[in-house]
C-alpha cells in the first residue's frame, strides 16, 4: 500500500467517523421531534374525541361490553341479547343519518323503537341495516330484535299525516290502562287499543327529522316547508303525545332488565327513573337568528313571506336558523307549562310521570341534510370531504348526546337544576341561572344565547303555533 493510499483510507475513516458522530448528535433531536409529533397527534385525537365527537354514553359502553363478553355465553343467551327494558321510544326521521344511528343505539341498550318516517320503503331498508349490525346474535336473536322495531309512516311537514300517525301508533303499542279508566284495572286487558281516549305507551320522544331547503317551498298545508317540517310538525306531535307521555305507562310495562358489563357493573335504565322524556334536536345555527331584524324569532313573518316591505326574504340558513330557534323556544315553553300545570293541579297529576325536556345540538354531523343546499355549497362540501371528515362528526357520534339525554339519570340532566346563563330578553331576572329545558352540546349543558331565552317570545310562539296547527280545540 502506497503512502497515497494510506492517506486516502485515513480520510475515508475520518469521514465515516464524522458521519457517525453527527448522527449520534442528531439522534436526540430526532427523538424529541418524534416525541413532539406523537404528543401533538395525541392531543389532536383527544381534542377530536372531546370537542368534535363527544363522549360515548356510559350506558352504551356498558351495553357494548356485555355484548363483547357474550362469546362465552350459551347460544340461547347470545340470541336474547340485547334484552328489552320495557321502554318505548319514538324517533322521527329514523331511516337515515342521526335518526337511524339513534335508533340503533337505543335498540342496543334495550329500547323498543318506533321509527316515524316519511318514506316506508327507505325505513324498511334501514331496519335491515340496523338488524344486520347485531352480528353478535344469531338469526333467531335478530328476529327478536326486529320485533322491537316498529315502522310508523309520518311526514312531519304534513299536519294530517302527524295526526293519523299518532292514531295508528296508539293501536300499535297501546298501554293497558287509559287515563279515564285508571280505577278500573280488572277490565283493562279486554279494552287494550279499543275505544276513544286509549293511550299508547311512549317513554321517550325524539324530534329529530328536519330539512334545509335551498329555495322557499310550501308544505301541503300551505306553510313554508322548512318551518313546517322542523317546527310545526314536531310541535303538533309533542302536543298530541303529551297525554301518552304523562301517563304512568311504566307501571304496566314489562319489567326492566339489567345490562351487565364485563367488570360486573350493572346499569338499569329504569332504576329511579319514571320520567318521560322529550328531546328536541336543534342546532347551534339558531344563533344566526339573533342577527335578523327581529334580533331573534320573527313572530311577524314566521313563514318568510318576503313581502310587503319589512318582511324577510328567504335564505337557506336564515330560515333554518329561525326553525331551530323555534325548537328551543318551544322546549323552554313546554317545560314552563308542565311545571306550572304540576304546581296548580297537584292532586289531578299525582298519577302522572314527570316530563323531562332537553334540547340537543348534535354537532356538525356529516349527513345528507345538505342535499338541498345550493350547488356552490355542495360542490366544495364534496371536494374537500376528506378534510371536513376531521371537523365533522359521524352519525354515530352525532347520536351520542341524544342517547345521553335519553338515559342519563343524574341530577345534571334534570330540567329543574339551575345552570349558568345570561338574563333572557323579555324574561324574568334569574339569580344564578334559569329553570327550564337544558341545551346540550357534547353531552354537557351549555349556556344559551339571549335570543333563545326570551320567555315572552316563547309564549307568543306557542300561541301562534297552536293557531297554525289548530290544536286549541283538541286540548
């Protein structure tokens, strides 16, 4: 080896050593960068779970755990899961989106569900999809689950359809005692579903169906379609079902069953819970109504006529916001009326259940509610869907807060509890908050904007809605 070769080899060795040394010096920086990336991803994931998706209801977690542990059970026990708890829920718009997922989750925790849908063909397909999701049970078990799903044709934008649906519902799922025959228990079984005044068992009503129309359209009753479907139809439905909700059907329903989790925890949805519940699905977009000329609900132009001068011109978001604000004001006024009724007629209502009313913003959920939006909004929504997916909830996550309000028995879910908020326009001054229907976001009570706490406007909206749906003579 020549001297020149030796020097060349020495230079190569020094170069290799330099690379090795620098690699070791860079390694801590690389590791810290990797650790920082992992931490950032963790917090992004937690933020998504907490702020976007929201917490999974405890009752649903326990039910899913019990199903996962059922692999060691006998075939008959697998076939019988999930067990019925003897409670009946009615869900409007249950064939798609959030309504379909709410139906699946309620079925999972043991409810019988009445799927109130406009299109029965789509509803039947939804039933097949829901039943197919229960892959932990055998074919006989799926047949039993299917029996707990009841289809009810109802178009909430058509007031006649709502009335007819309520009458059919009472013949589908009657309770064994009517309000006027409470003292005559012996002959009740012979009179189930017969005669005027018989009630249907409903423990939970979820007003979920809704539309968002690009252009102003009219319902079959001559009302603006967005307001008719999102507010008026559900207003009528709630009022028609109030006797059914109030009555203590739980005394005559099947005994409740318990869902056991793998950690031996038990959850009994019916334990210490004789309340009937009404959940009105609204939207945070209600706040857009505060920017209207009326600074809230527009009682002078609920139908968005657009003329003469001074009336609102139709806008897809502005009218949708008005309808969702109407949901909130209706829930608050219903709460006030129920408490007033109980206080004034304590003896008369002694046999009735307490009525819990909650308002739910399910979040920004990726559903087909945008199908009627203008093309200039639908196009970017489709193009950037993969990005929006990180900012939007799935229908499954969108159902969590609704199911939470449907099953949670803690005091923070009770409408009697005070919550922090601001003084409502036109309402009484409150010392620490307000009594009334609570507004939930991600399973937590959330303060309302002042435009949604206008008690005077809520009372006026109720009276106006009664006139529009013509129910004053039916009470």
